[in-house]
């Protein structure tokens, strides 16, 4: 478990301390370490790890390939199922996916470090440079549009390009990568990895990204449907949820994702403003990323407040341990009631919560925390207004088993659909499967037209 | 206290662990360190007729497992490259300074009676307790008509043994090469020549690997490589077999055996002794870990003997011989079935895929209600081959259970399906 440099009673962090805090969370395995770690893998048949991975990477095979010294082949095995295997190796909550079900738990008490091995293989091929490991099928002549250059959109684009289609990706932000670029803790994506990965992925050719394109502003879905053979929506969830409590608009009360984005875009992390007494509200991995990074930037006190108990928290145990090991205080069973202060937030008031008849209700008690910065990490929602008549399901875009929306030829994936957990690895799988489905649809159309 | 003392070929030793004739026993400095660590004896690195040989650089190659552990070494080093008189003086000093330890002089010469006899006399005069004839080196020396070139010819084996017996009055150990079709032939020749004991195995002829960048065998000497002598854990099964054959075949029965070949722990040594060896020699394990490994060899063997109630090495020497038989003497009616312990099973599927792809399709996978997998042996298909038990990563999870067949002990020579069956008169 990494221990960051933290502000103490006697000293504040220097900009060098802060820069060091944002170094790689896990140092990469070297060649010898990777071989020793790979040798721990039992090489299961129809392996549980593989079935726990949303992209179904053949994990025993890629680990065997590390053992045999075939690192190129190992990376190919990973990337053929998950073109963002490098980001997933860094950001996946492996402790609740592949590594949770690793059978070596039973024999040795700890799983094979699948994530770190995956990173070893993918980093090898990315650092080696040279030609892209995948080639494109003969060109189909089809043009596909993708909304959003996040993991879902890029995965779709890569697979579609591989299958022989040309792709234009429309992205609102100045950089591609989506939450990999803007929404994960800096130490998980050190050394500008997200951009390196985008560059690697685009090297397949046939993909153009147009930045500054915002849906329903300078980009219209109907126009895309007219101009392209198929459209994929990987727009994520752009609207931050509100708490609807007094003082929410005070200066110093903000959104955790915005805070994380500010950190990610800052060349010098010490230039990012952080409070002395930071309160983070939420119970997911984003809440942890915000809380721990606040500590990394030098906040004196960081309290993570979650309205339910530890069992309901979606942040994984590993993430929680990282937070508590670095001085984040976790406060369960409390919900924000109000924020107060003068020009800026100074206090946060919470109601203690409990479960009554299976329902989360205020217990009647309340308490106050000093807060000069409040970060809300309570999730994002889909701005459904911009999707017109498209059918929704539980506030997200409804798709069928082929990832097609209620509009023919329009596919969707990633956080804006309900497929699995809102994780990079799920988004990559969605994009991949949607591209395969769109390809089948387009091929059938082409064949029909030819006959 | 169990007594680890033993007598092999007439030589008394405080324990059965000697350093084999090899790089670790090249000179006094090393052997002294070995005796301080607890080795019972050392067979000095082989001495030849002056002038000494010249060695190359790049002498060892290794065979690794996937987790990088070394299980075998291949060497292309020759016999001692130090002057004979220096070696003899050091051996004499060691004999004087360590009276309770054994020094055996190992010698090698071309097929010339005078050469063998004069070398043997010089070495015997240094005060060693025995002489070992190196008839085994499979590299370098054999190209000069020595080493395995002698050991592979039974007439030469008998001749050299006899020559040395004729001129010395200390025990003679004939060291055999495993690079022959039938180890009984040279062993019987050594016996006929009057050997007090045979030492085996010498190294197995091998190419340990190819460097795929330079396309040359390893170890590589200035861009080229050669075959060498293979030793270490990986050769132990070969050595066990040859030990067993010499111990039990009528032609060689009673011939004493100083066993060599991949002995790394006390357990390995105990196995050789159980197959009839009187003592053992070790090289590779010491080269990999240092002389200190003898500490646990001594302690572990002593503990094993106490556990089993053996008061001396002689008490369990050859204890496994009666159970070591020809295939024709095995009971064909004995029936085993694999049993998988669900509690211990970690659901890796290794047993299934091994059986399904390469054996008898005798393991079935069923979905469990908790989402896991249950592996079940299909008795009608299971031939009791042991493969699943061996590939299972969990010790004791898969066991082989003897099934009561109610059928008598039946060997192949008596089997109804044997066309050459011996029918009782």
C-alpha cells in the first residue's frame, strides 16, 4: 500500500513532494519480477479470472506468454480483446474483477498480480514502438460516426477501423481519452499514459478525431445519422448530480470530477487549489480518487462522508485502504444537510442516518465539520434532453443485445448505457461489441445492395 | 541418536555425504571449507598425467524451470588444470589435518597401462583412502581417448580397473558413465576387474540450450559451443534407475555403489540408499547453494532415520529393492480410480483439461449453485493413470484410490490376453 507524503502539523508539502505524490501508484514490474509473478499462475482451464473480466481477455494465455518470453504475443492477446489494456491494467479495480476470483488465493493467500502483469506486457509493446500490432481488413467504404472519445468511443472506433470501416470521432474536450484523461486520479495514469494510449490506438489508421464538437450544440444526431452509415454514442454521463441542500452554490463547494479534471490538466500539480479541511461526499471510487488526491496536494484534513454503511459503499476495499492509509477519515451513515459560510464555504452540516424499515432515514442527530472545500462525488446522470425520442432505460440510453438503440443504425455503449458497472473496462467491451454488431449490420446491408 | 556413519567399498566415513569429483573439490581451500561445513569426504577433482589440461572460459550452462530455478547444469570444464604435484601435496595435507574425513583421489589417463599404474601409485602415496577411476567425462577428455571413451568400452573398464587394483592396496572405485545403452555391462566389467565399488552416474552428455540470438549452443566460447556433461536435480531419475539396476541384477548384485546424480536434499540421498547405494556424492547442489547445504542433509537424514527407527545407514540400505521389479511382475488386476476432494478443490480446471485433451475423458464439469465448478471423476472412463493427481496444484486434493476388484494378483506373463502366456502345467 502506497504511503504518500502528507501535510503534518509542522510542515506543508513542497511542490517537489506534490509532484512525487503524483508519480505512478504502482511501480512497474521489471522483467525478472514479471517472470517470477507469472510463474505463480496455475494456467487454469476456462479460467475464473477470464470470465470475471468484462472484456474476456485470455489471462492464462497472456501470462503464459510472459513466462515463455513472448511479450509481443502476450500484449497481442490482451489488446485483441481490450485495446485499452494499458489503462485497464492501471485503473481497473482488479480486486473485484479478475484478481478477486484468482484461484491462487486458495493456494497462496494472495492472487496473481494480473493487473501488473498485464501492464508489463502492454507497456512493452507500447514502449517498443514500431508498427501497430493490428491491421485493417479491406476497406468497406462505410463511414461511421462516434460521439465521445472516451474509452467506449475509442474502443468502438478502433474495432470498426480494424474491421475495415472509416471512423470520425466527435469530442467536446480538447483531448481524447474521456475519463481516462480527465476523470481518474493522476497517480493511476502517471506520465500522461492516457494520451500515449490514444496515440497508440489511433495508429491503426482510419480514425479521425474532431475536437470541440458538443452534442446538441454544434453537433446534431440527426445530421450524423444522415451523413454516416452508423453512429455510436459513447457520450458518458455529463451532468453532475446535485445534492439540493442549502449552501450548495457557495464558493468552495464543487464537483469531485471537476476537481480531478483540474488536477489532470495541470502541468504543475502544486498549482491546483486545495482546501485545508476538505470534505468529500460520496462512496464510490471517484470519491476516493478525490479524497486521496486532496491529501496528495497537501490538504490537512480530508473527511469522506458516505450516507450508508461500509457494506453499501461501491469503492473497493483496496481503494478504501489506500485512503485510510493516507489519513483520509471515512465517516459512514451521514448525509449533508447544509453548507454554510461567508464568501466561501466554512462548514458542512450532516444528518446522521440509519436504516428504518429498510429505508435510509435521518436519525435525528446532526453534526458539523469544518470545511473550506466540499467535493461532491455522488455520480453523474445522462442529459436525456439531447437524445430526443431515443428510448431510455433507468435514466440511461436503452440498447438491445447488439448495443443498438431504439434508433436503427445508432449504437451506444459505455457509462451512458446500462451494461455493467461504470468502468473503463466495461466501456471498452461495450465499444468493441457494438462495433462488431455494427459491422455485421453493415456487411449485411452491403451484401443486400450488391444482390 | 542415529548413526550416520557408513562404510563404502571398505572406506569408513562419518556420514554418507561426499563431494563428488568436480569443480568444488578442485583444491585444498574448497575442500577445507567443505569439511568445516560437515561433509564426510571429498573425491578430489580428477588428476591426469602432467602437463595439466587447459580449460576454456565459458564453462557452465544451465537448465531453468519457468520460475527461473536451476534444475540442471551442463559443464564443459575438463579435469584438474593444476600441476599434479600441487594437488598431491594438498591432498596429503588434508589427509593429515582432517584424519576423520575421507579423501579419494580421482584419476584419468589414456588407455596405457603404465600411465594408469604410475598415476595410481603417485596418488595412493599421498595417503588417500581410495582411488576413483574417472571413466565418464562425456566432453573434451573423450576426444583424447579418455573419460567416457574408456567408460563406454566394457573391456577398457575392466582393464583399467584391473591395472589399478594390481598396483595399489587401497579401495578402488570405478566411476561409470551413464552414456551407455545398458549400465549393467560396464558395471559388470568393473566388477570383473576387481572394483571395490562403482560410482555413478557421471554426467549425461547434453546440449543444454541454444542462444537464439547468436544461434550457438550455451555455454558459448567465442561464438561456438559444444556438448557437455549434464548434472543436477534433473538427472536424478536416470541415476536412480541405474543404481537400482546395478543393485538388483544378478550380474552386478553385491557390487557396492557410491551414488551420484542430482542429490540435493537428505531425501534424495535416502532414496538412493533405499535402492542399494552405500553412500552418495554431491556436486551440483553445492555449486548452486554452497557447502552449507550439507548441514540439512545430515540433520534431515538423521531425523528421518529416527522417525523410521533406523539406527544406521545399513539398516535401510536396499529397503526399496524388493519392491523394484520388472514391469512383467506388476499386478495387472490392481485398479485405481482418481478421487477429487471438493473441499480442497480450487476449481482451476487443470485436471479436466489434462484428462480431456490427453488422457481418457474421465472428468466431468458440473455447474455449482454458487456459480463455481464441480469436477467429478467418471469411474467407468478412469484408467487410474495418475495424470490428474500430478497436474493438480493442490497437494492432496486428488488422490488415487485402490478399488477392490476381488481379482487375484495377475502378471502379464500369466494374462489371458497375452499370446505368449505361460500356462501352468
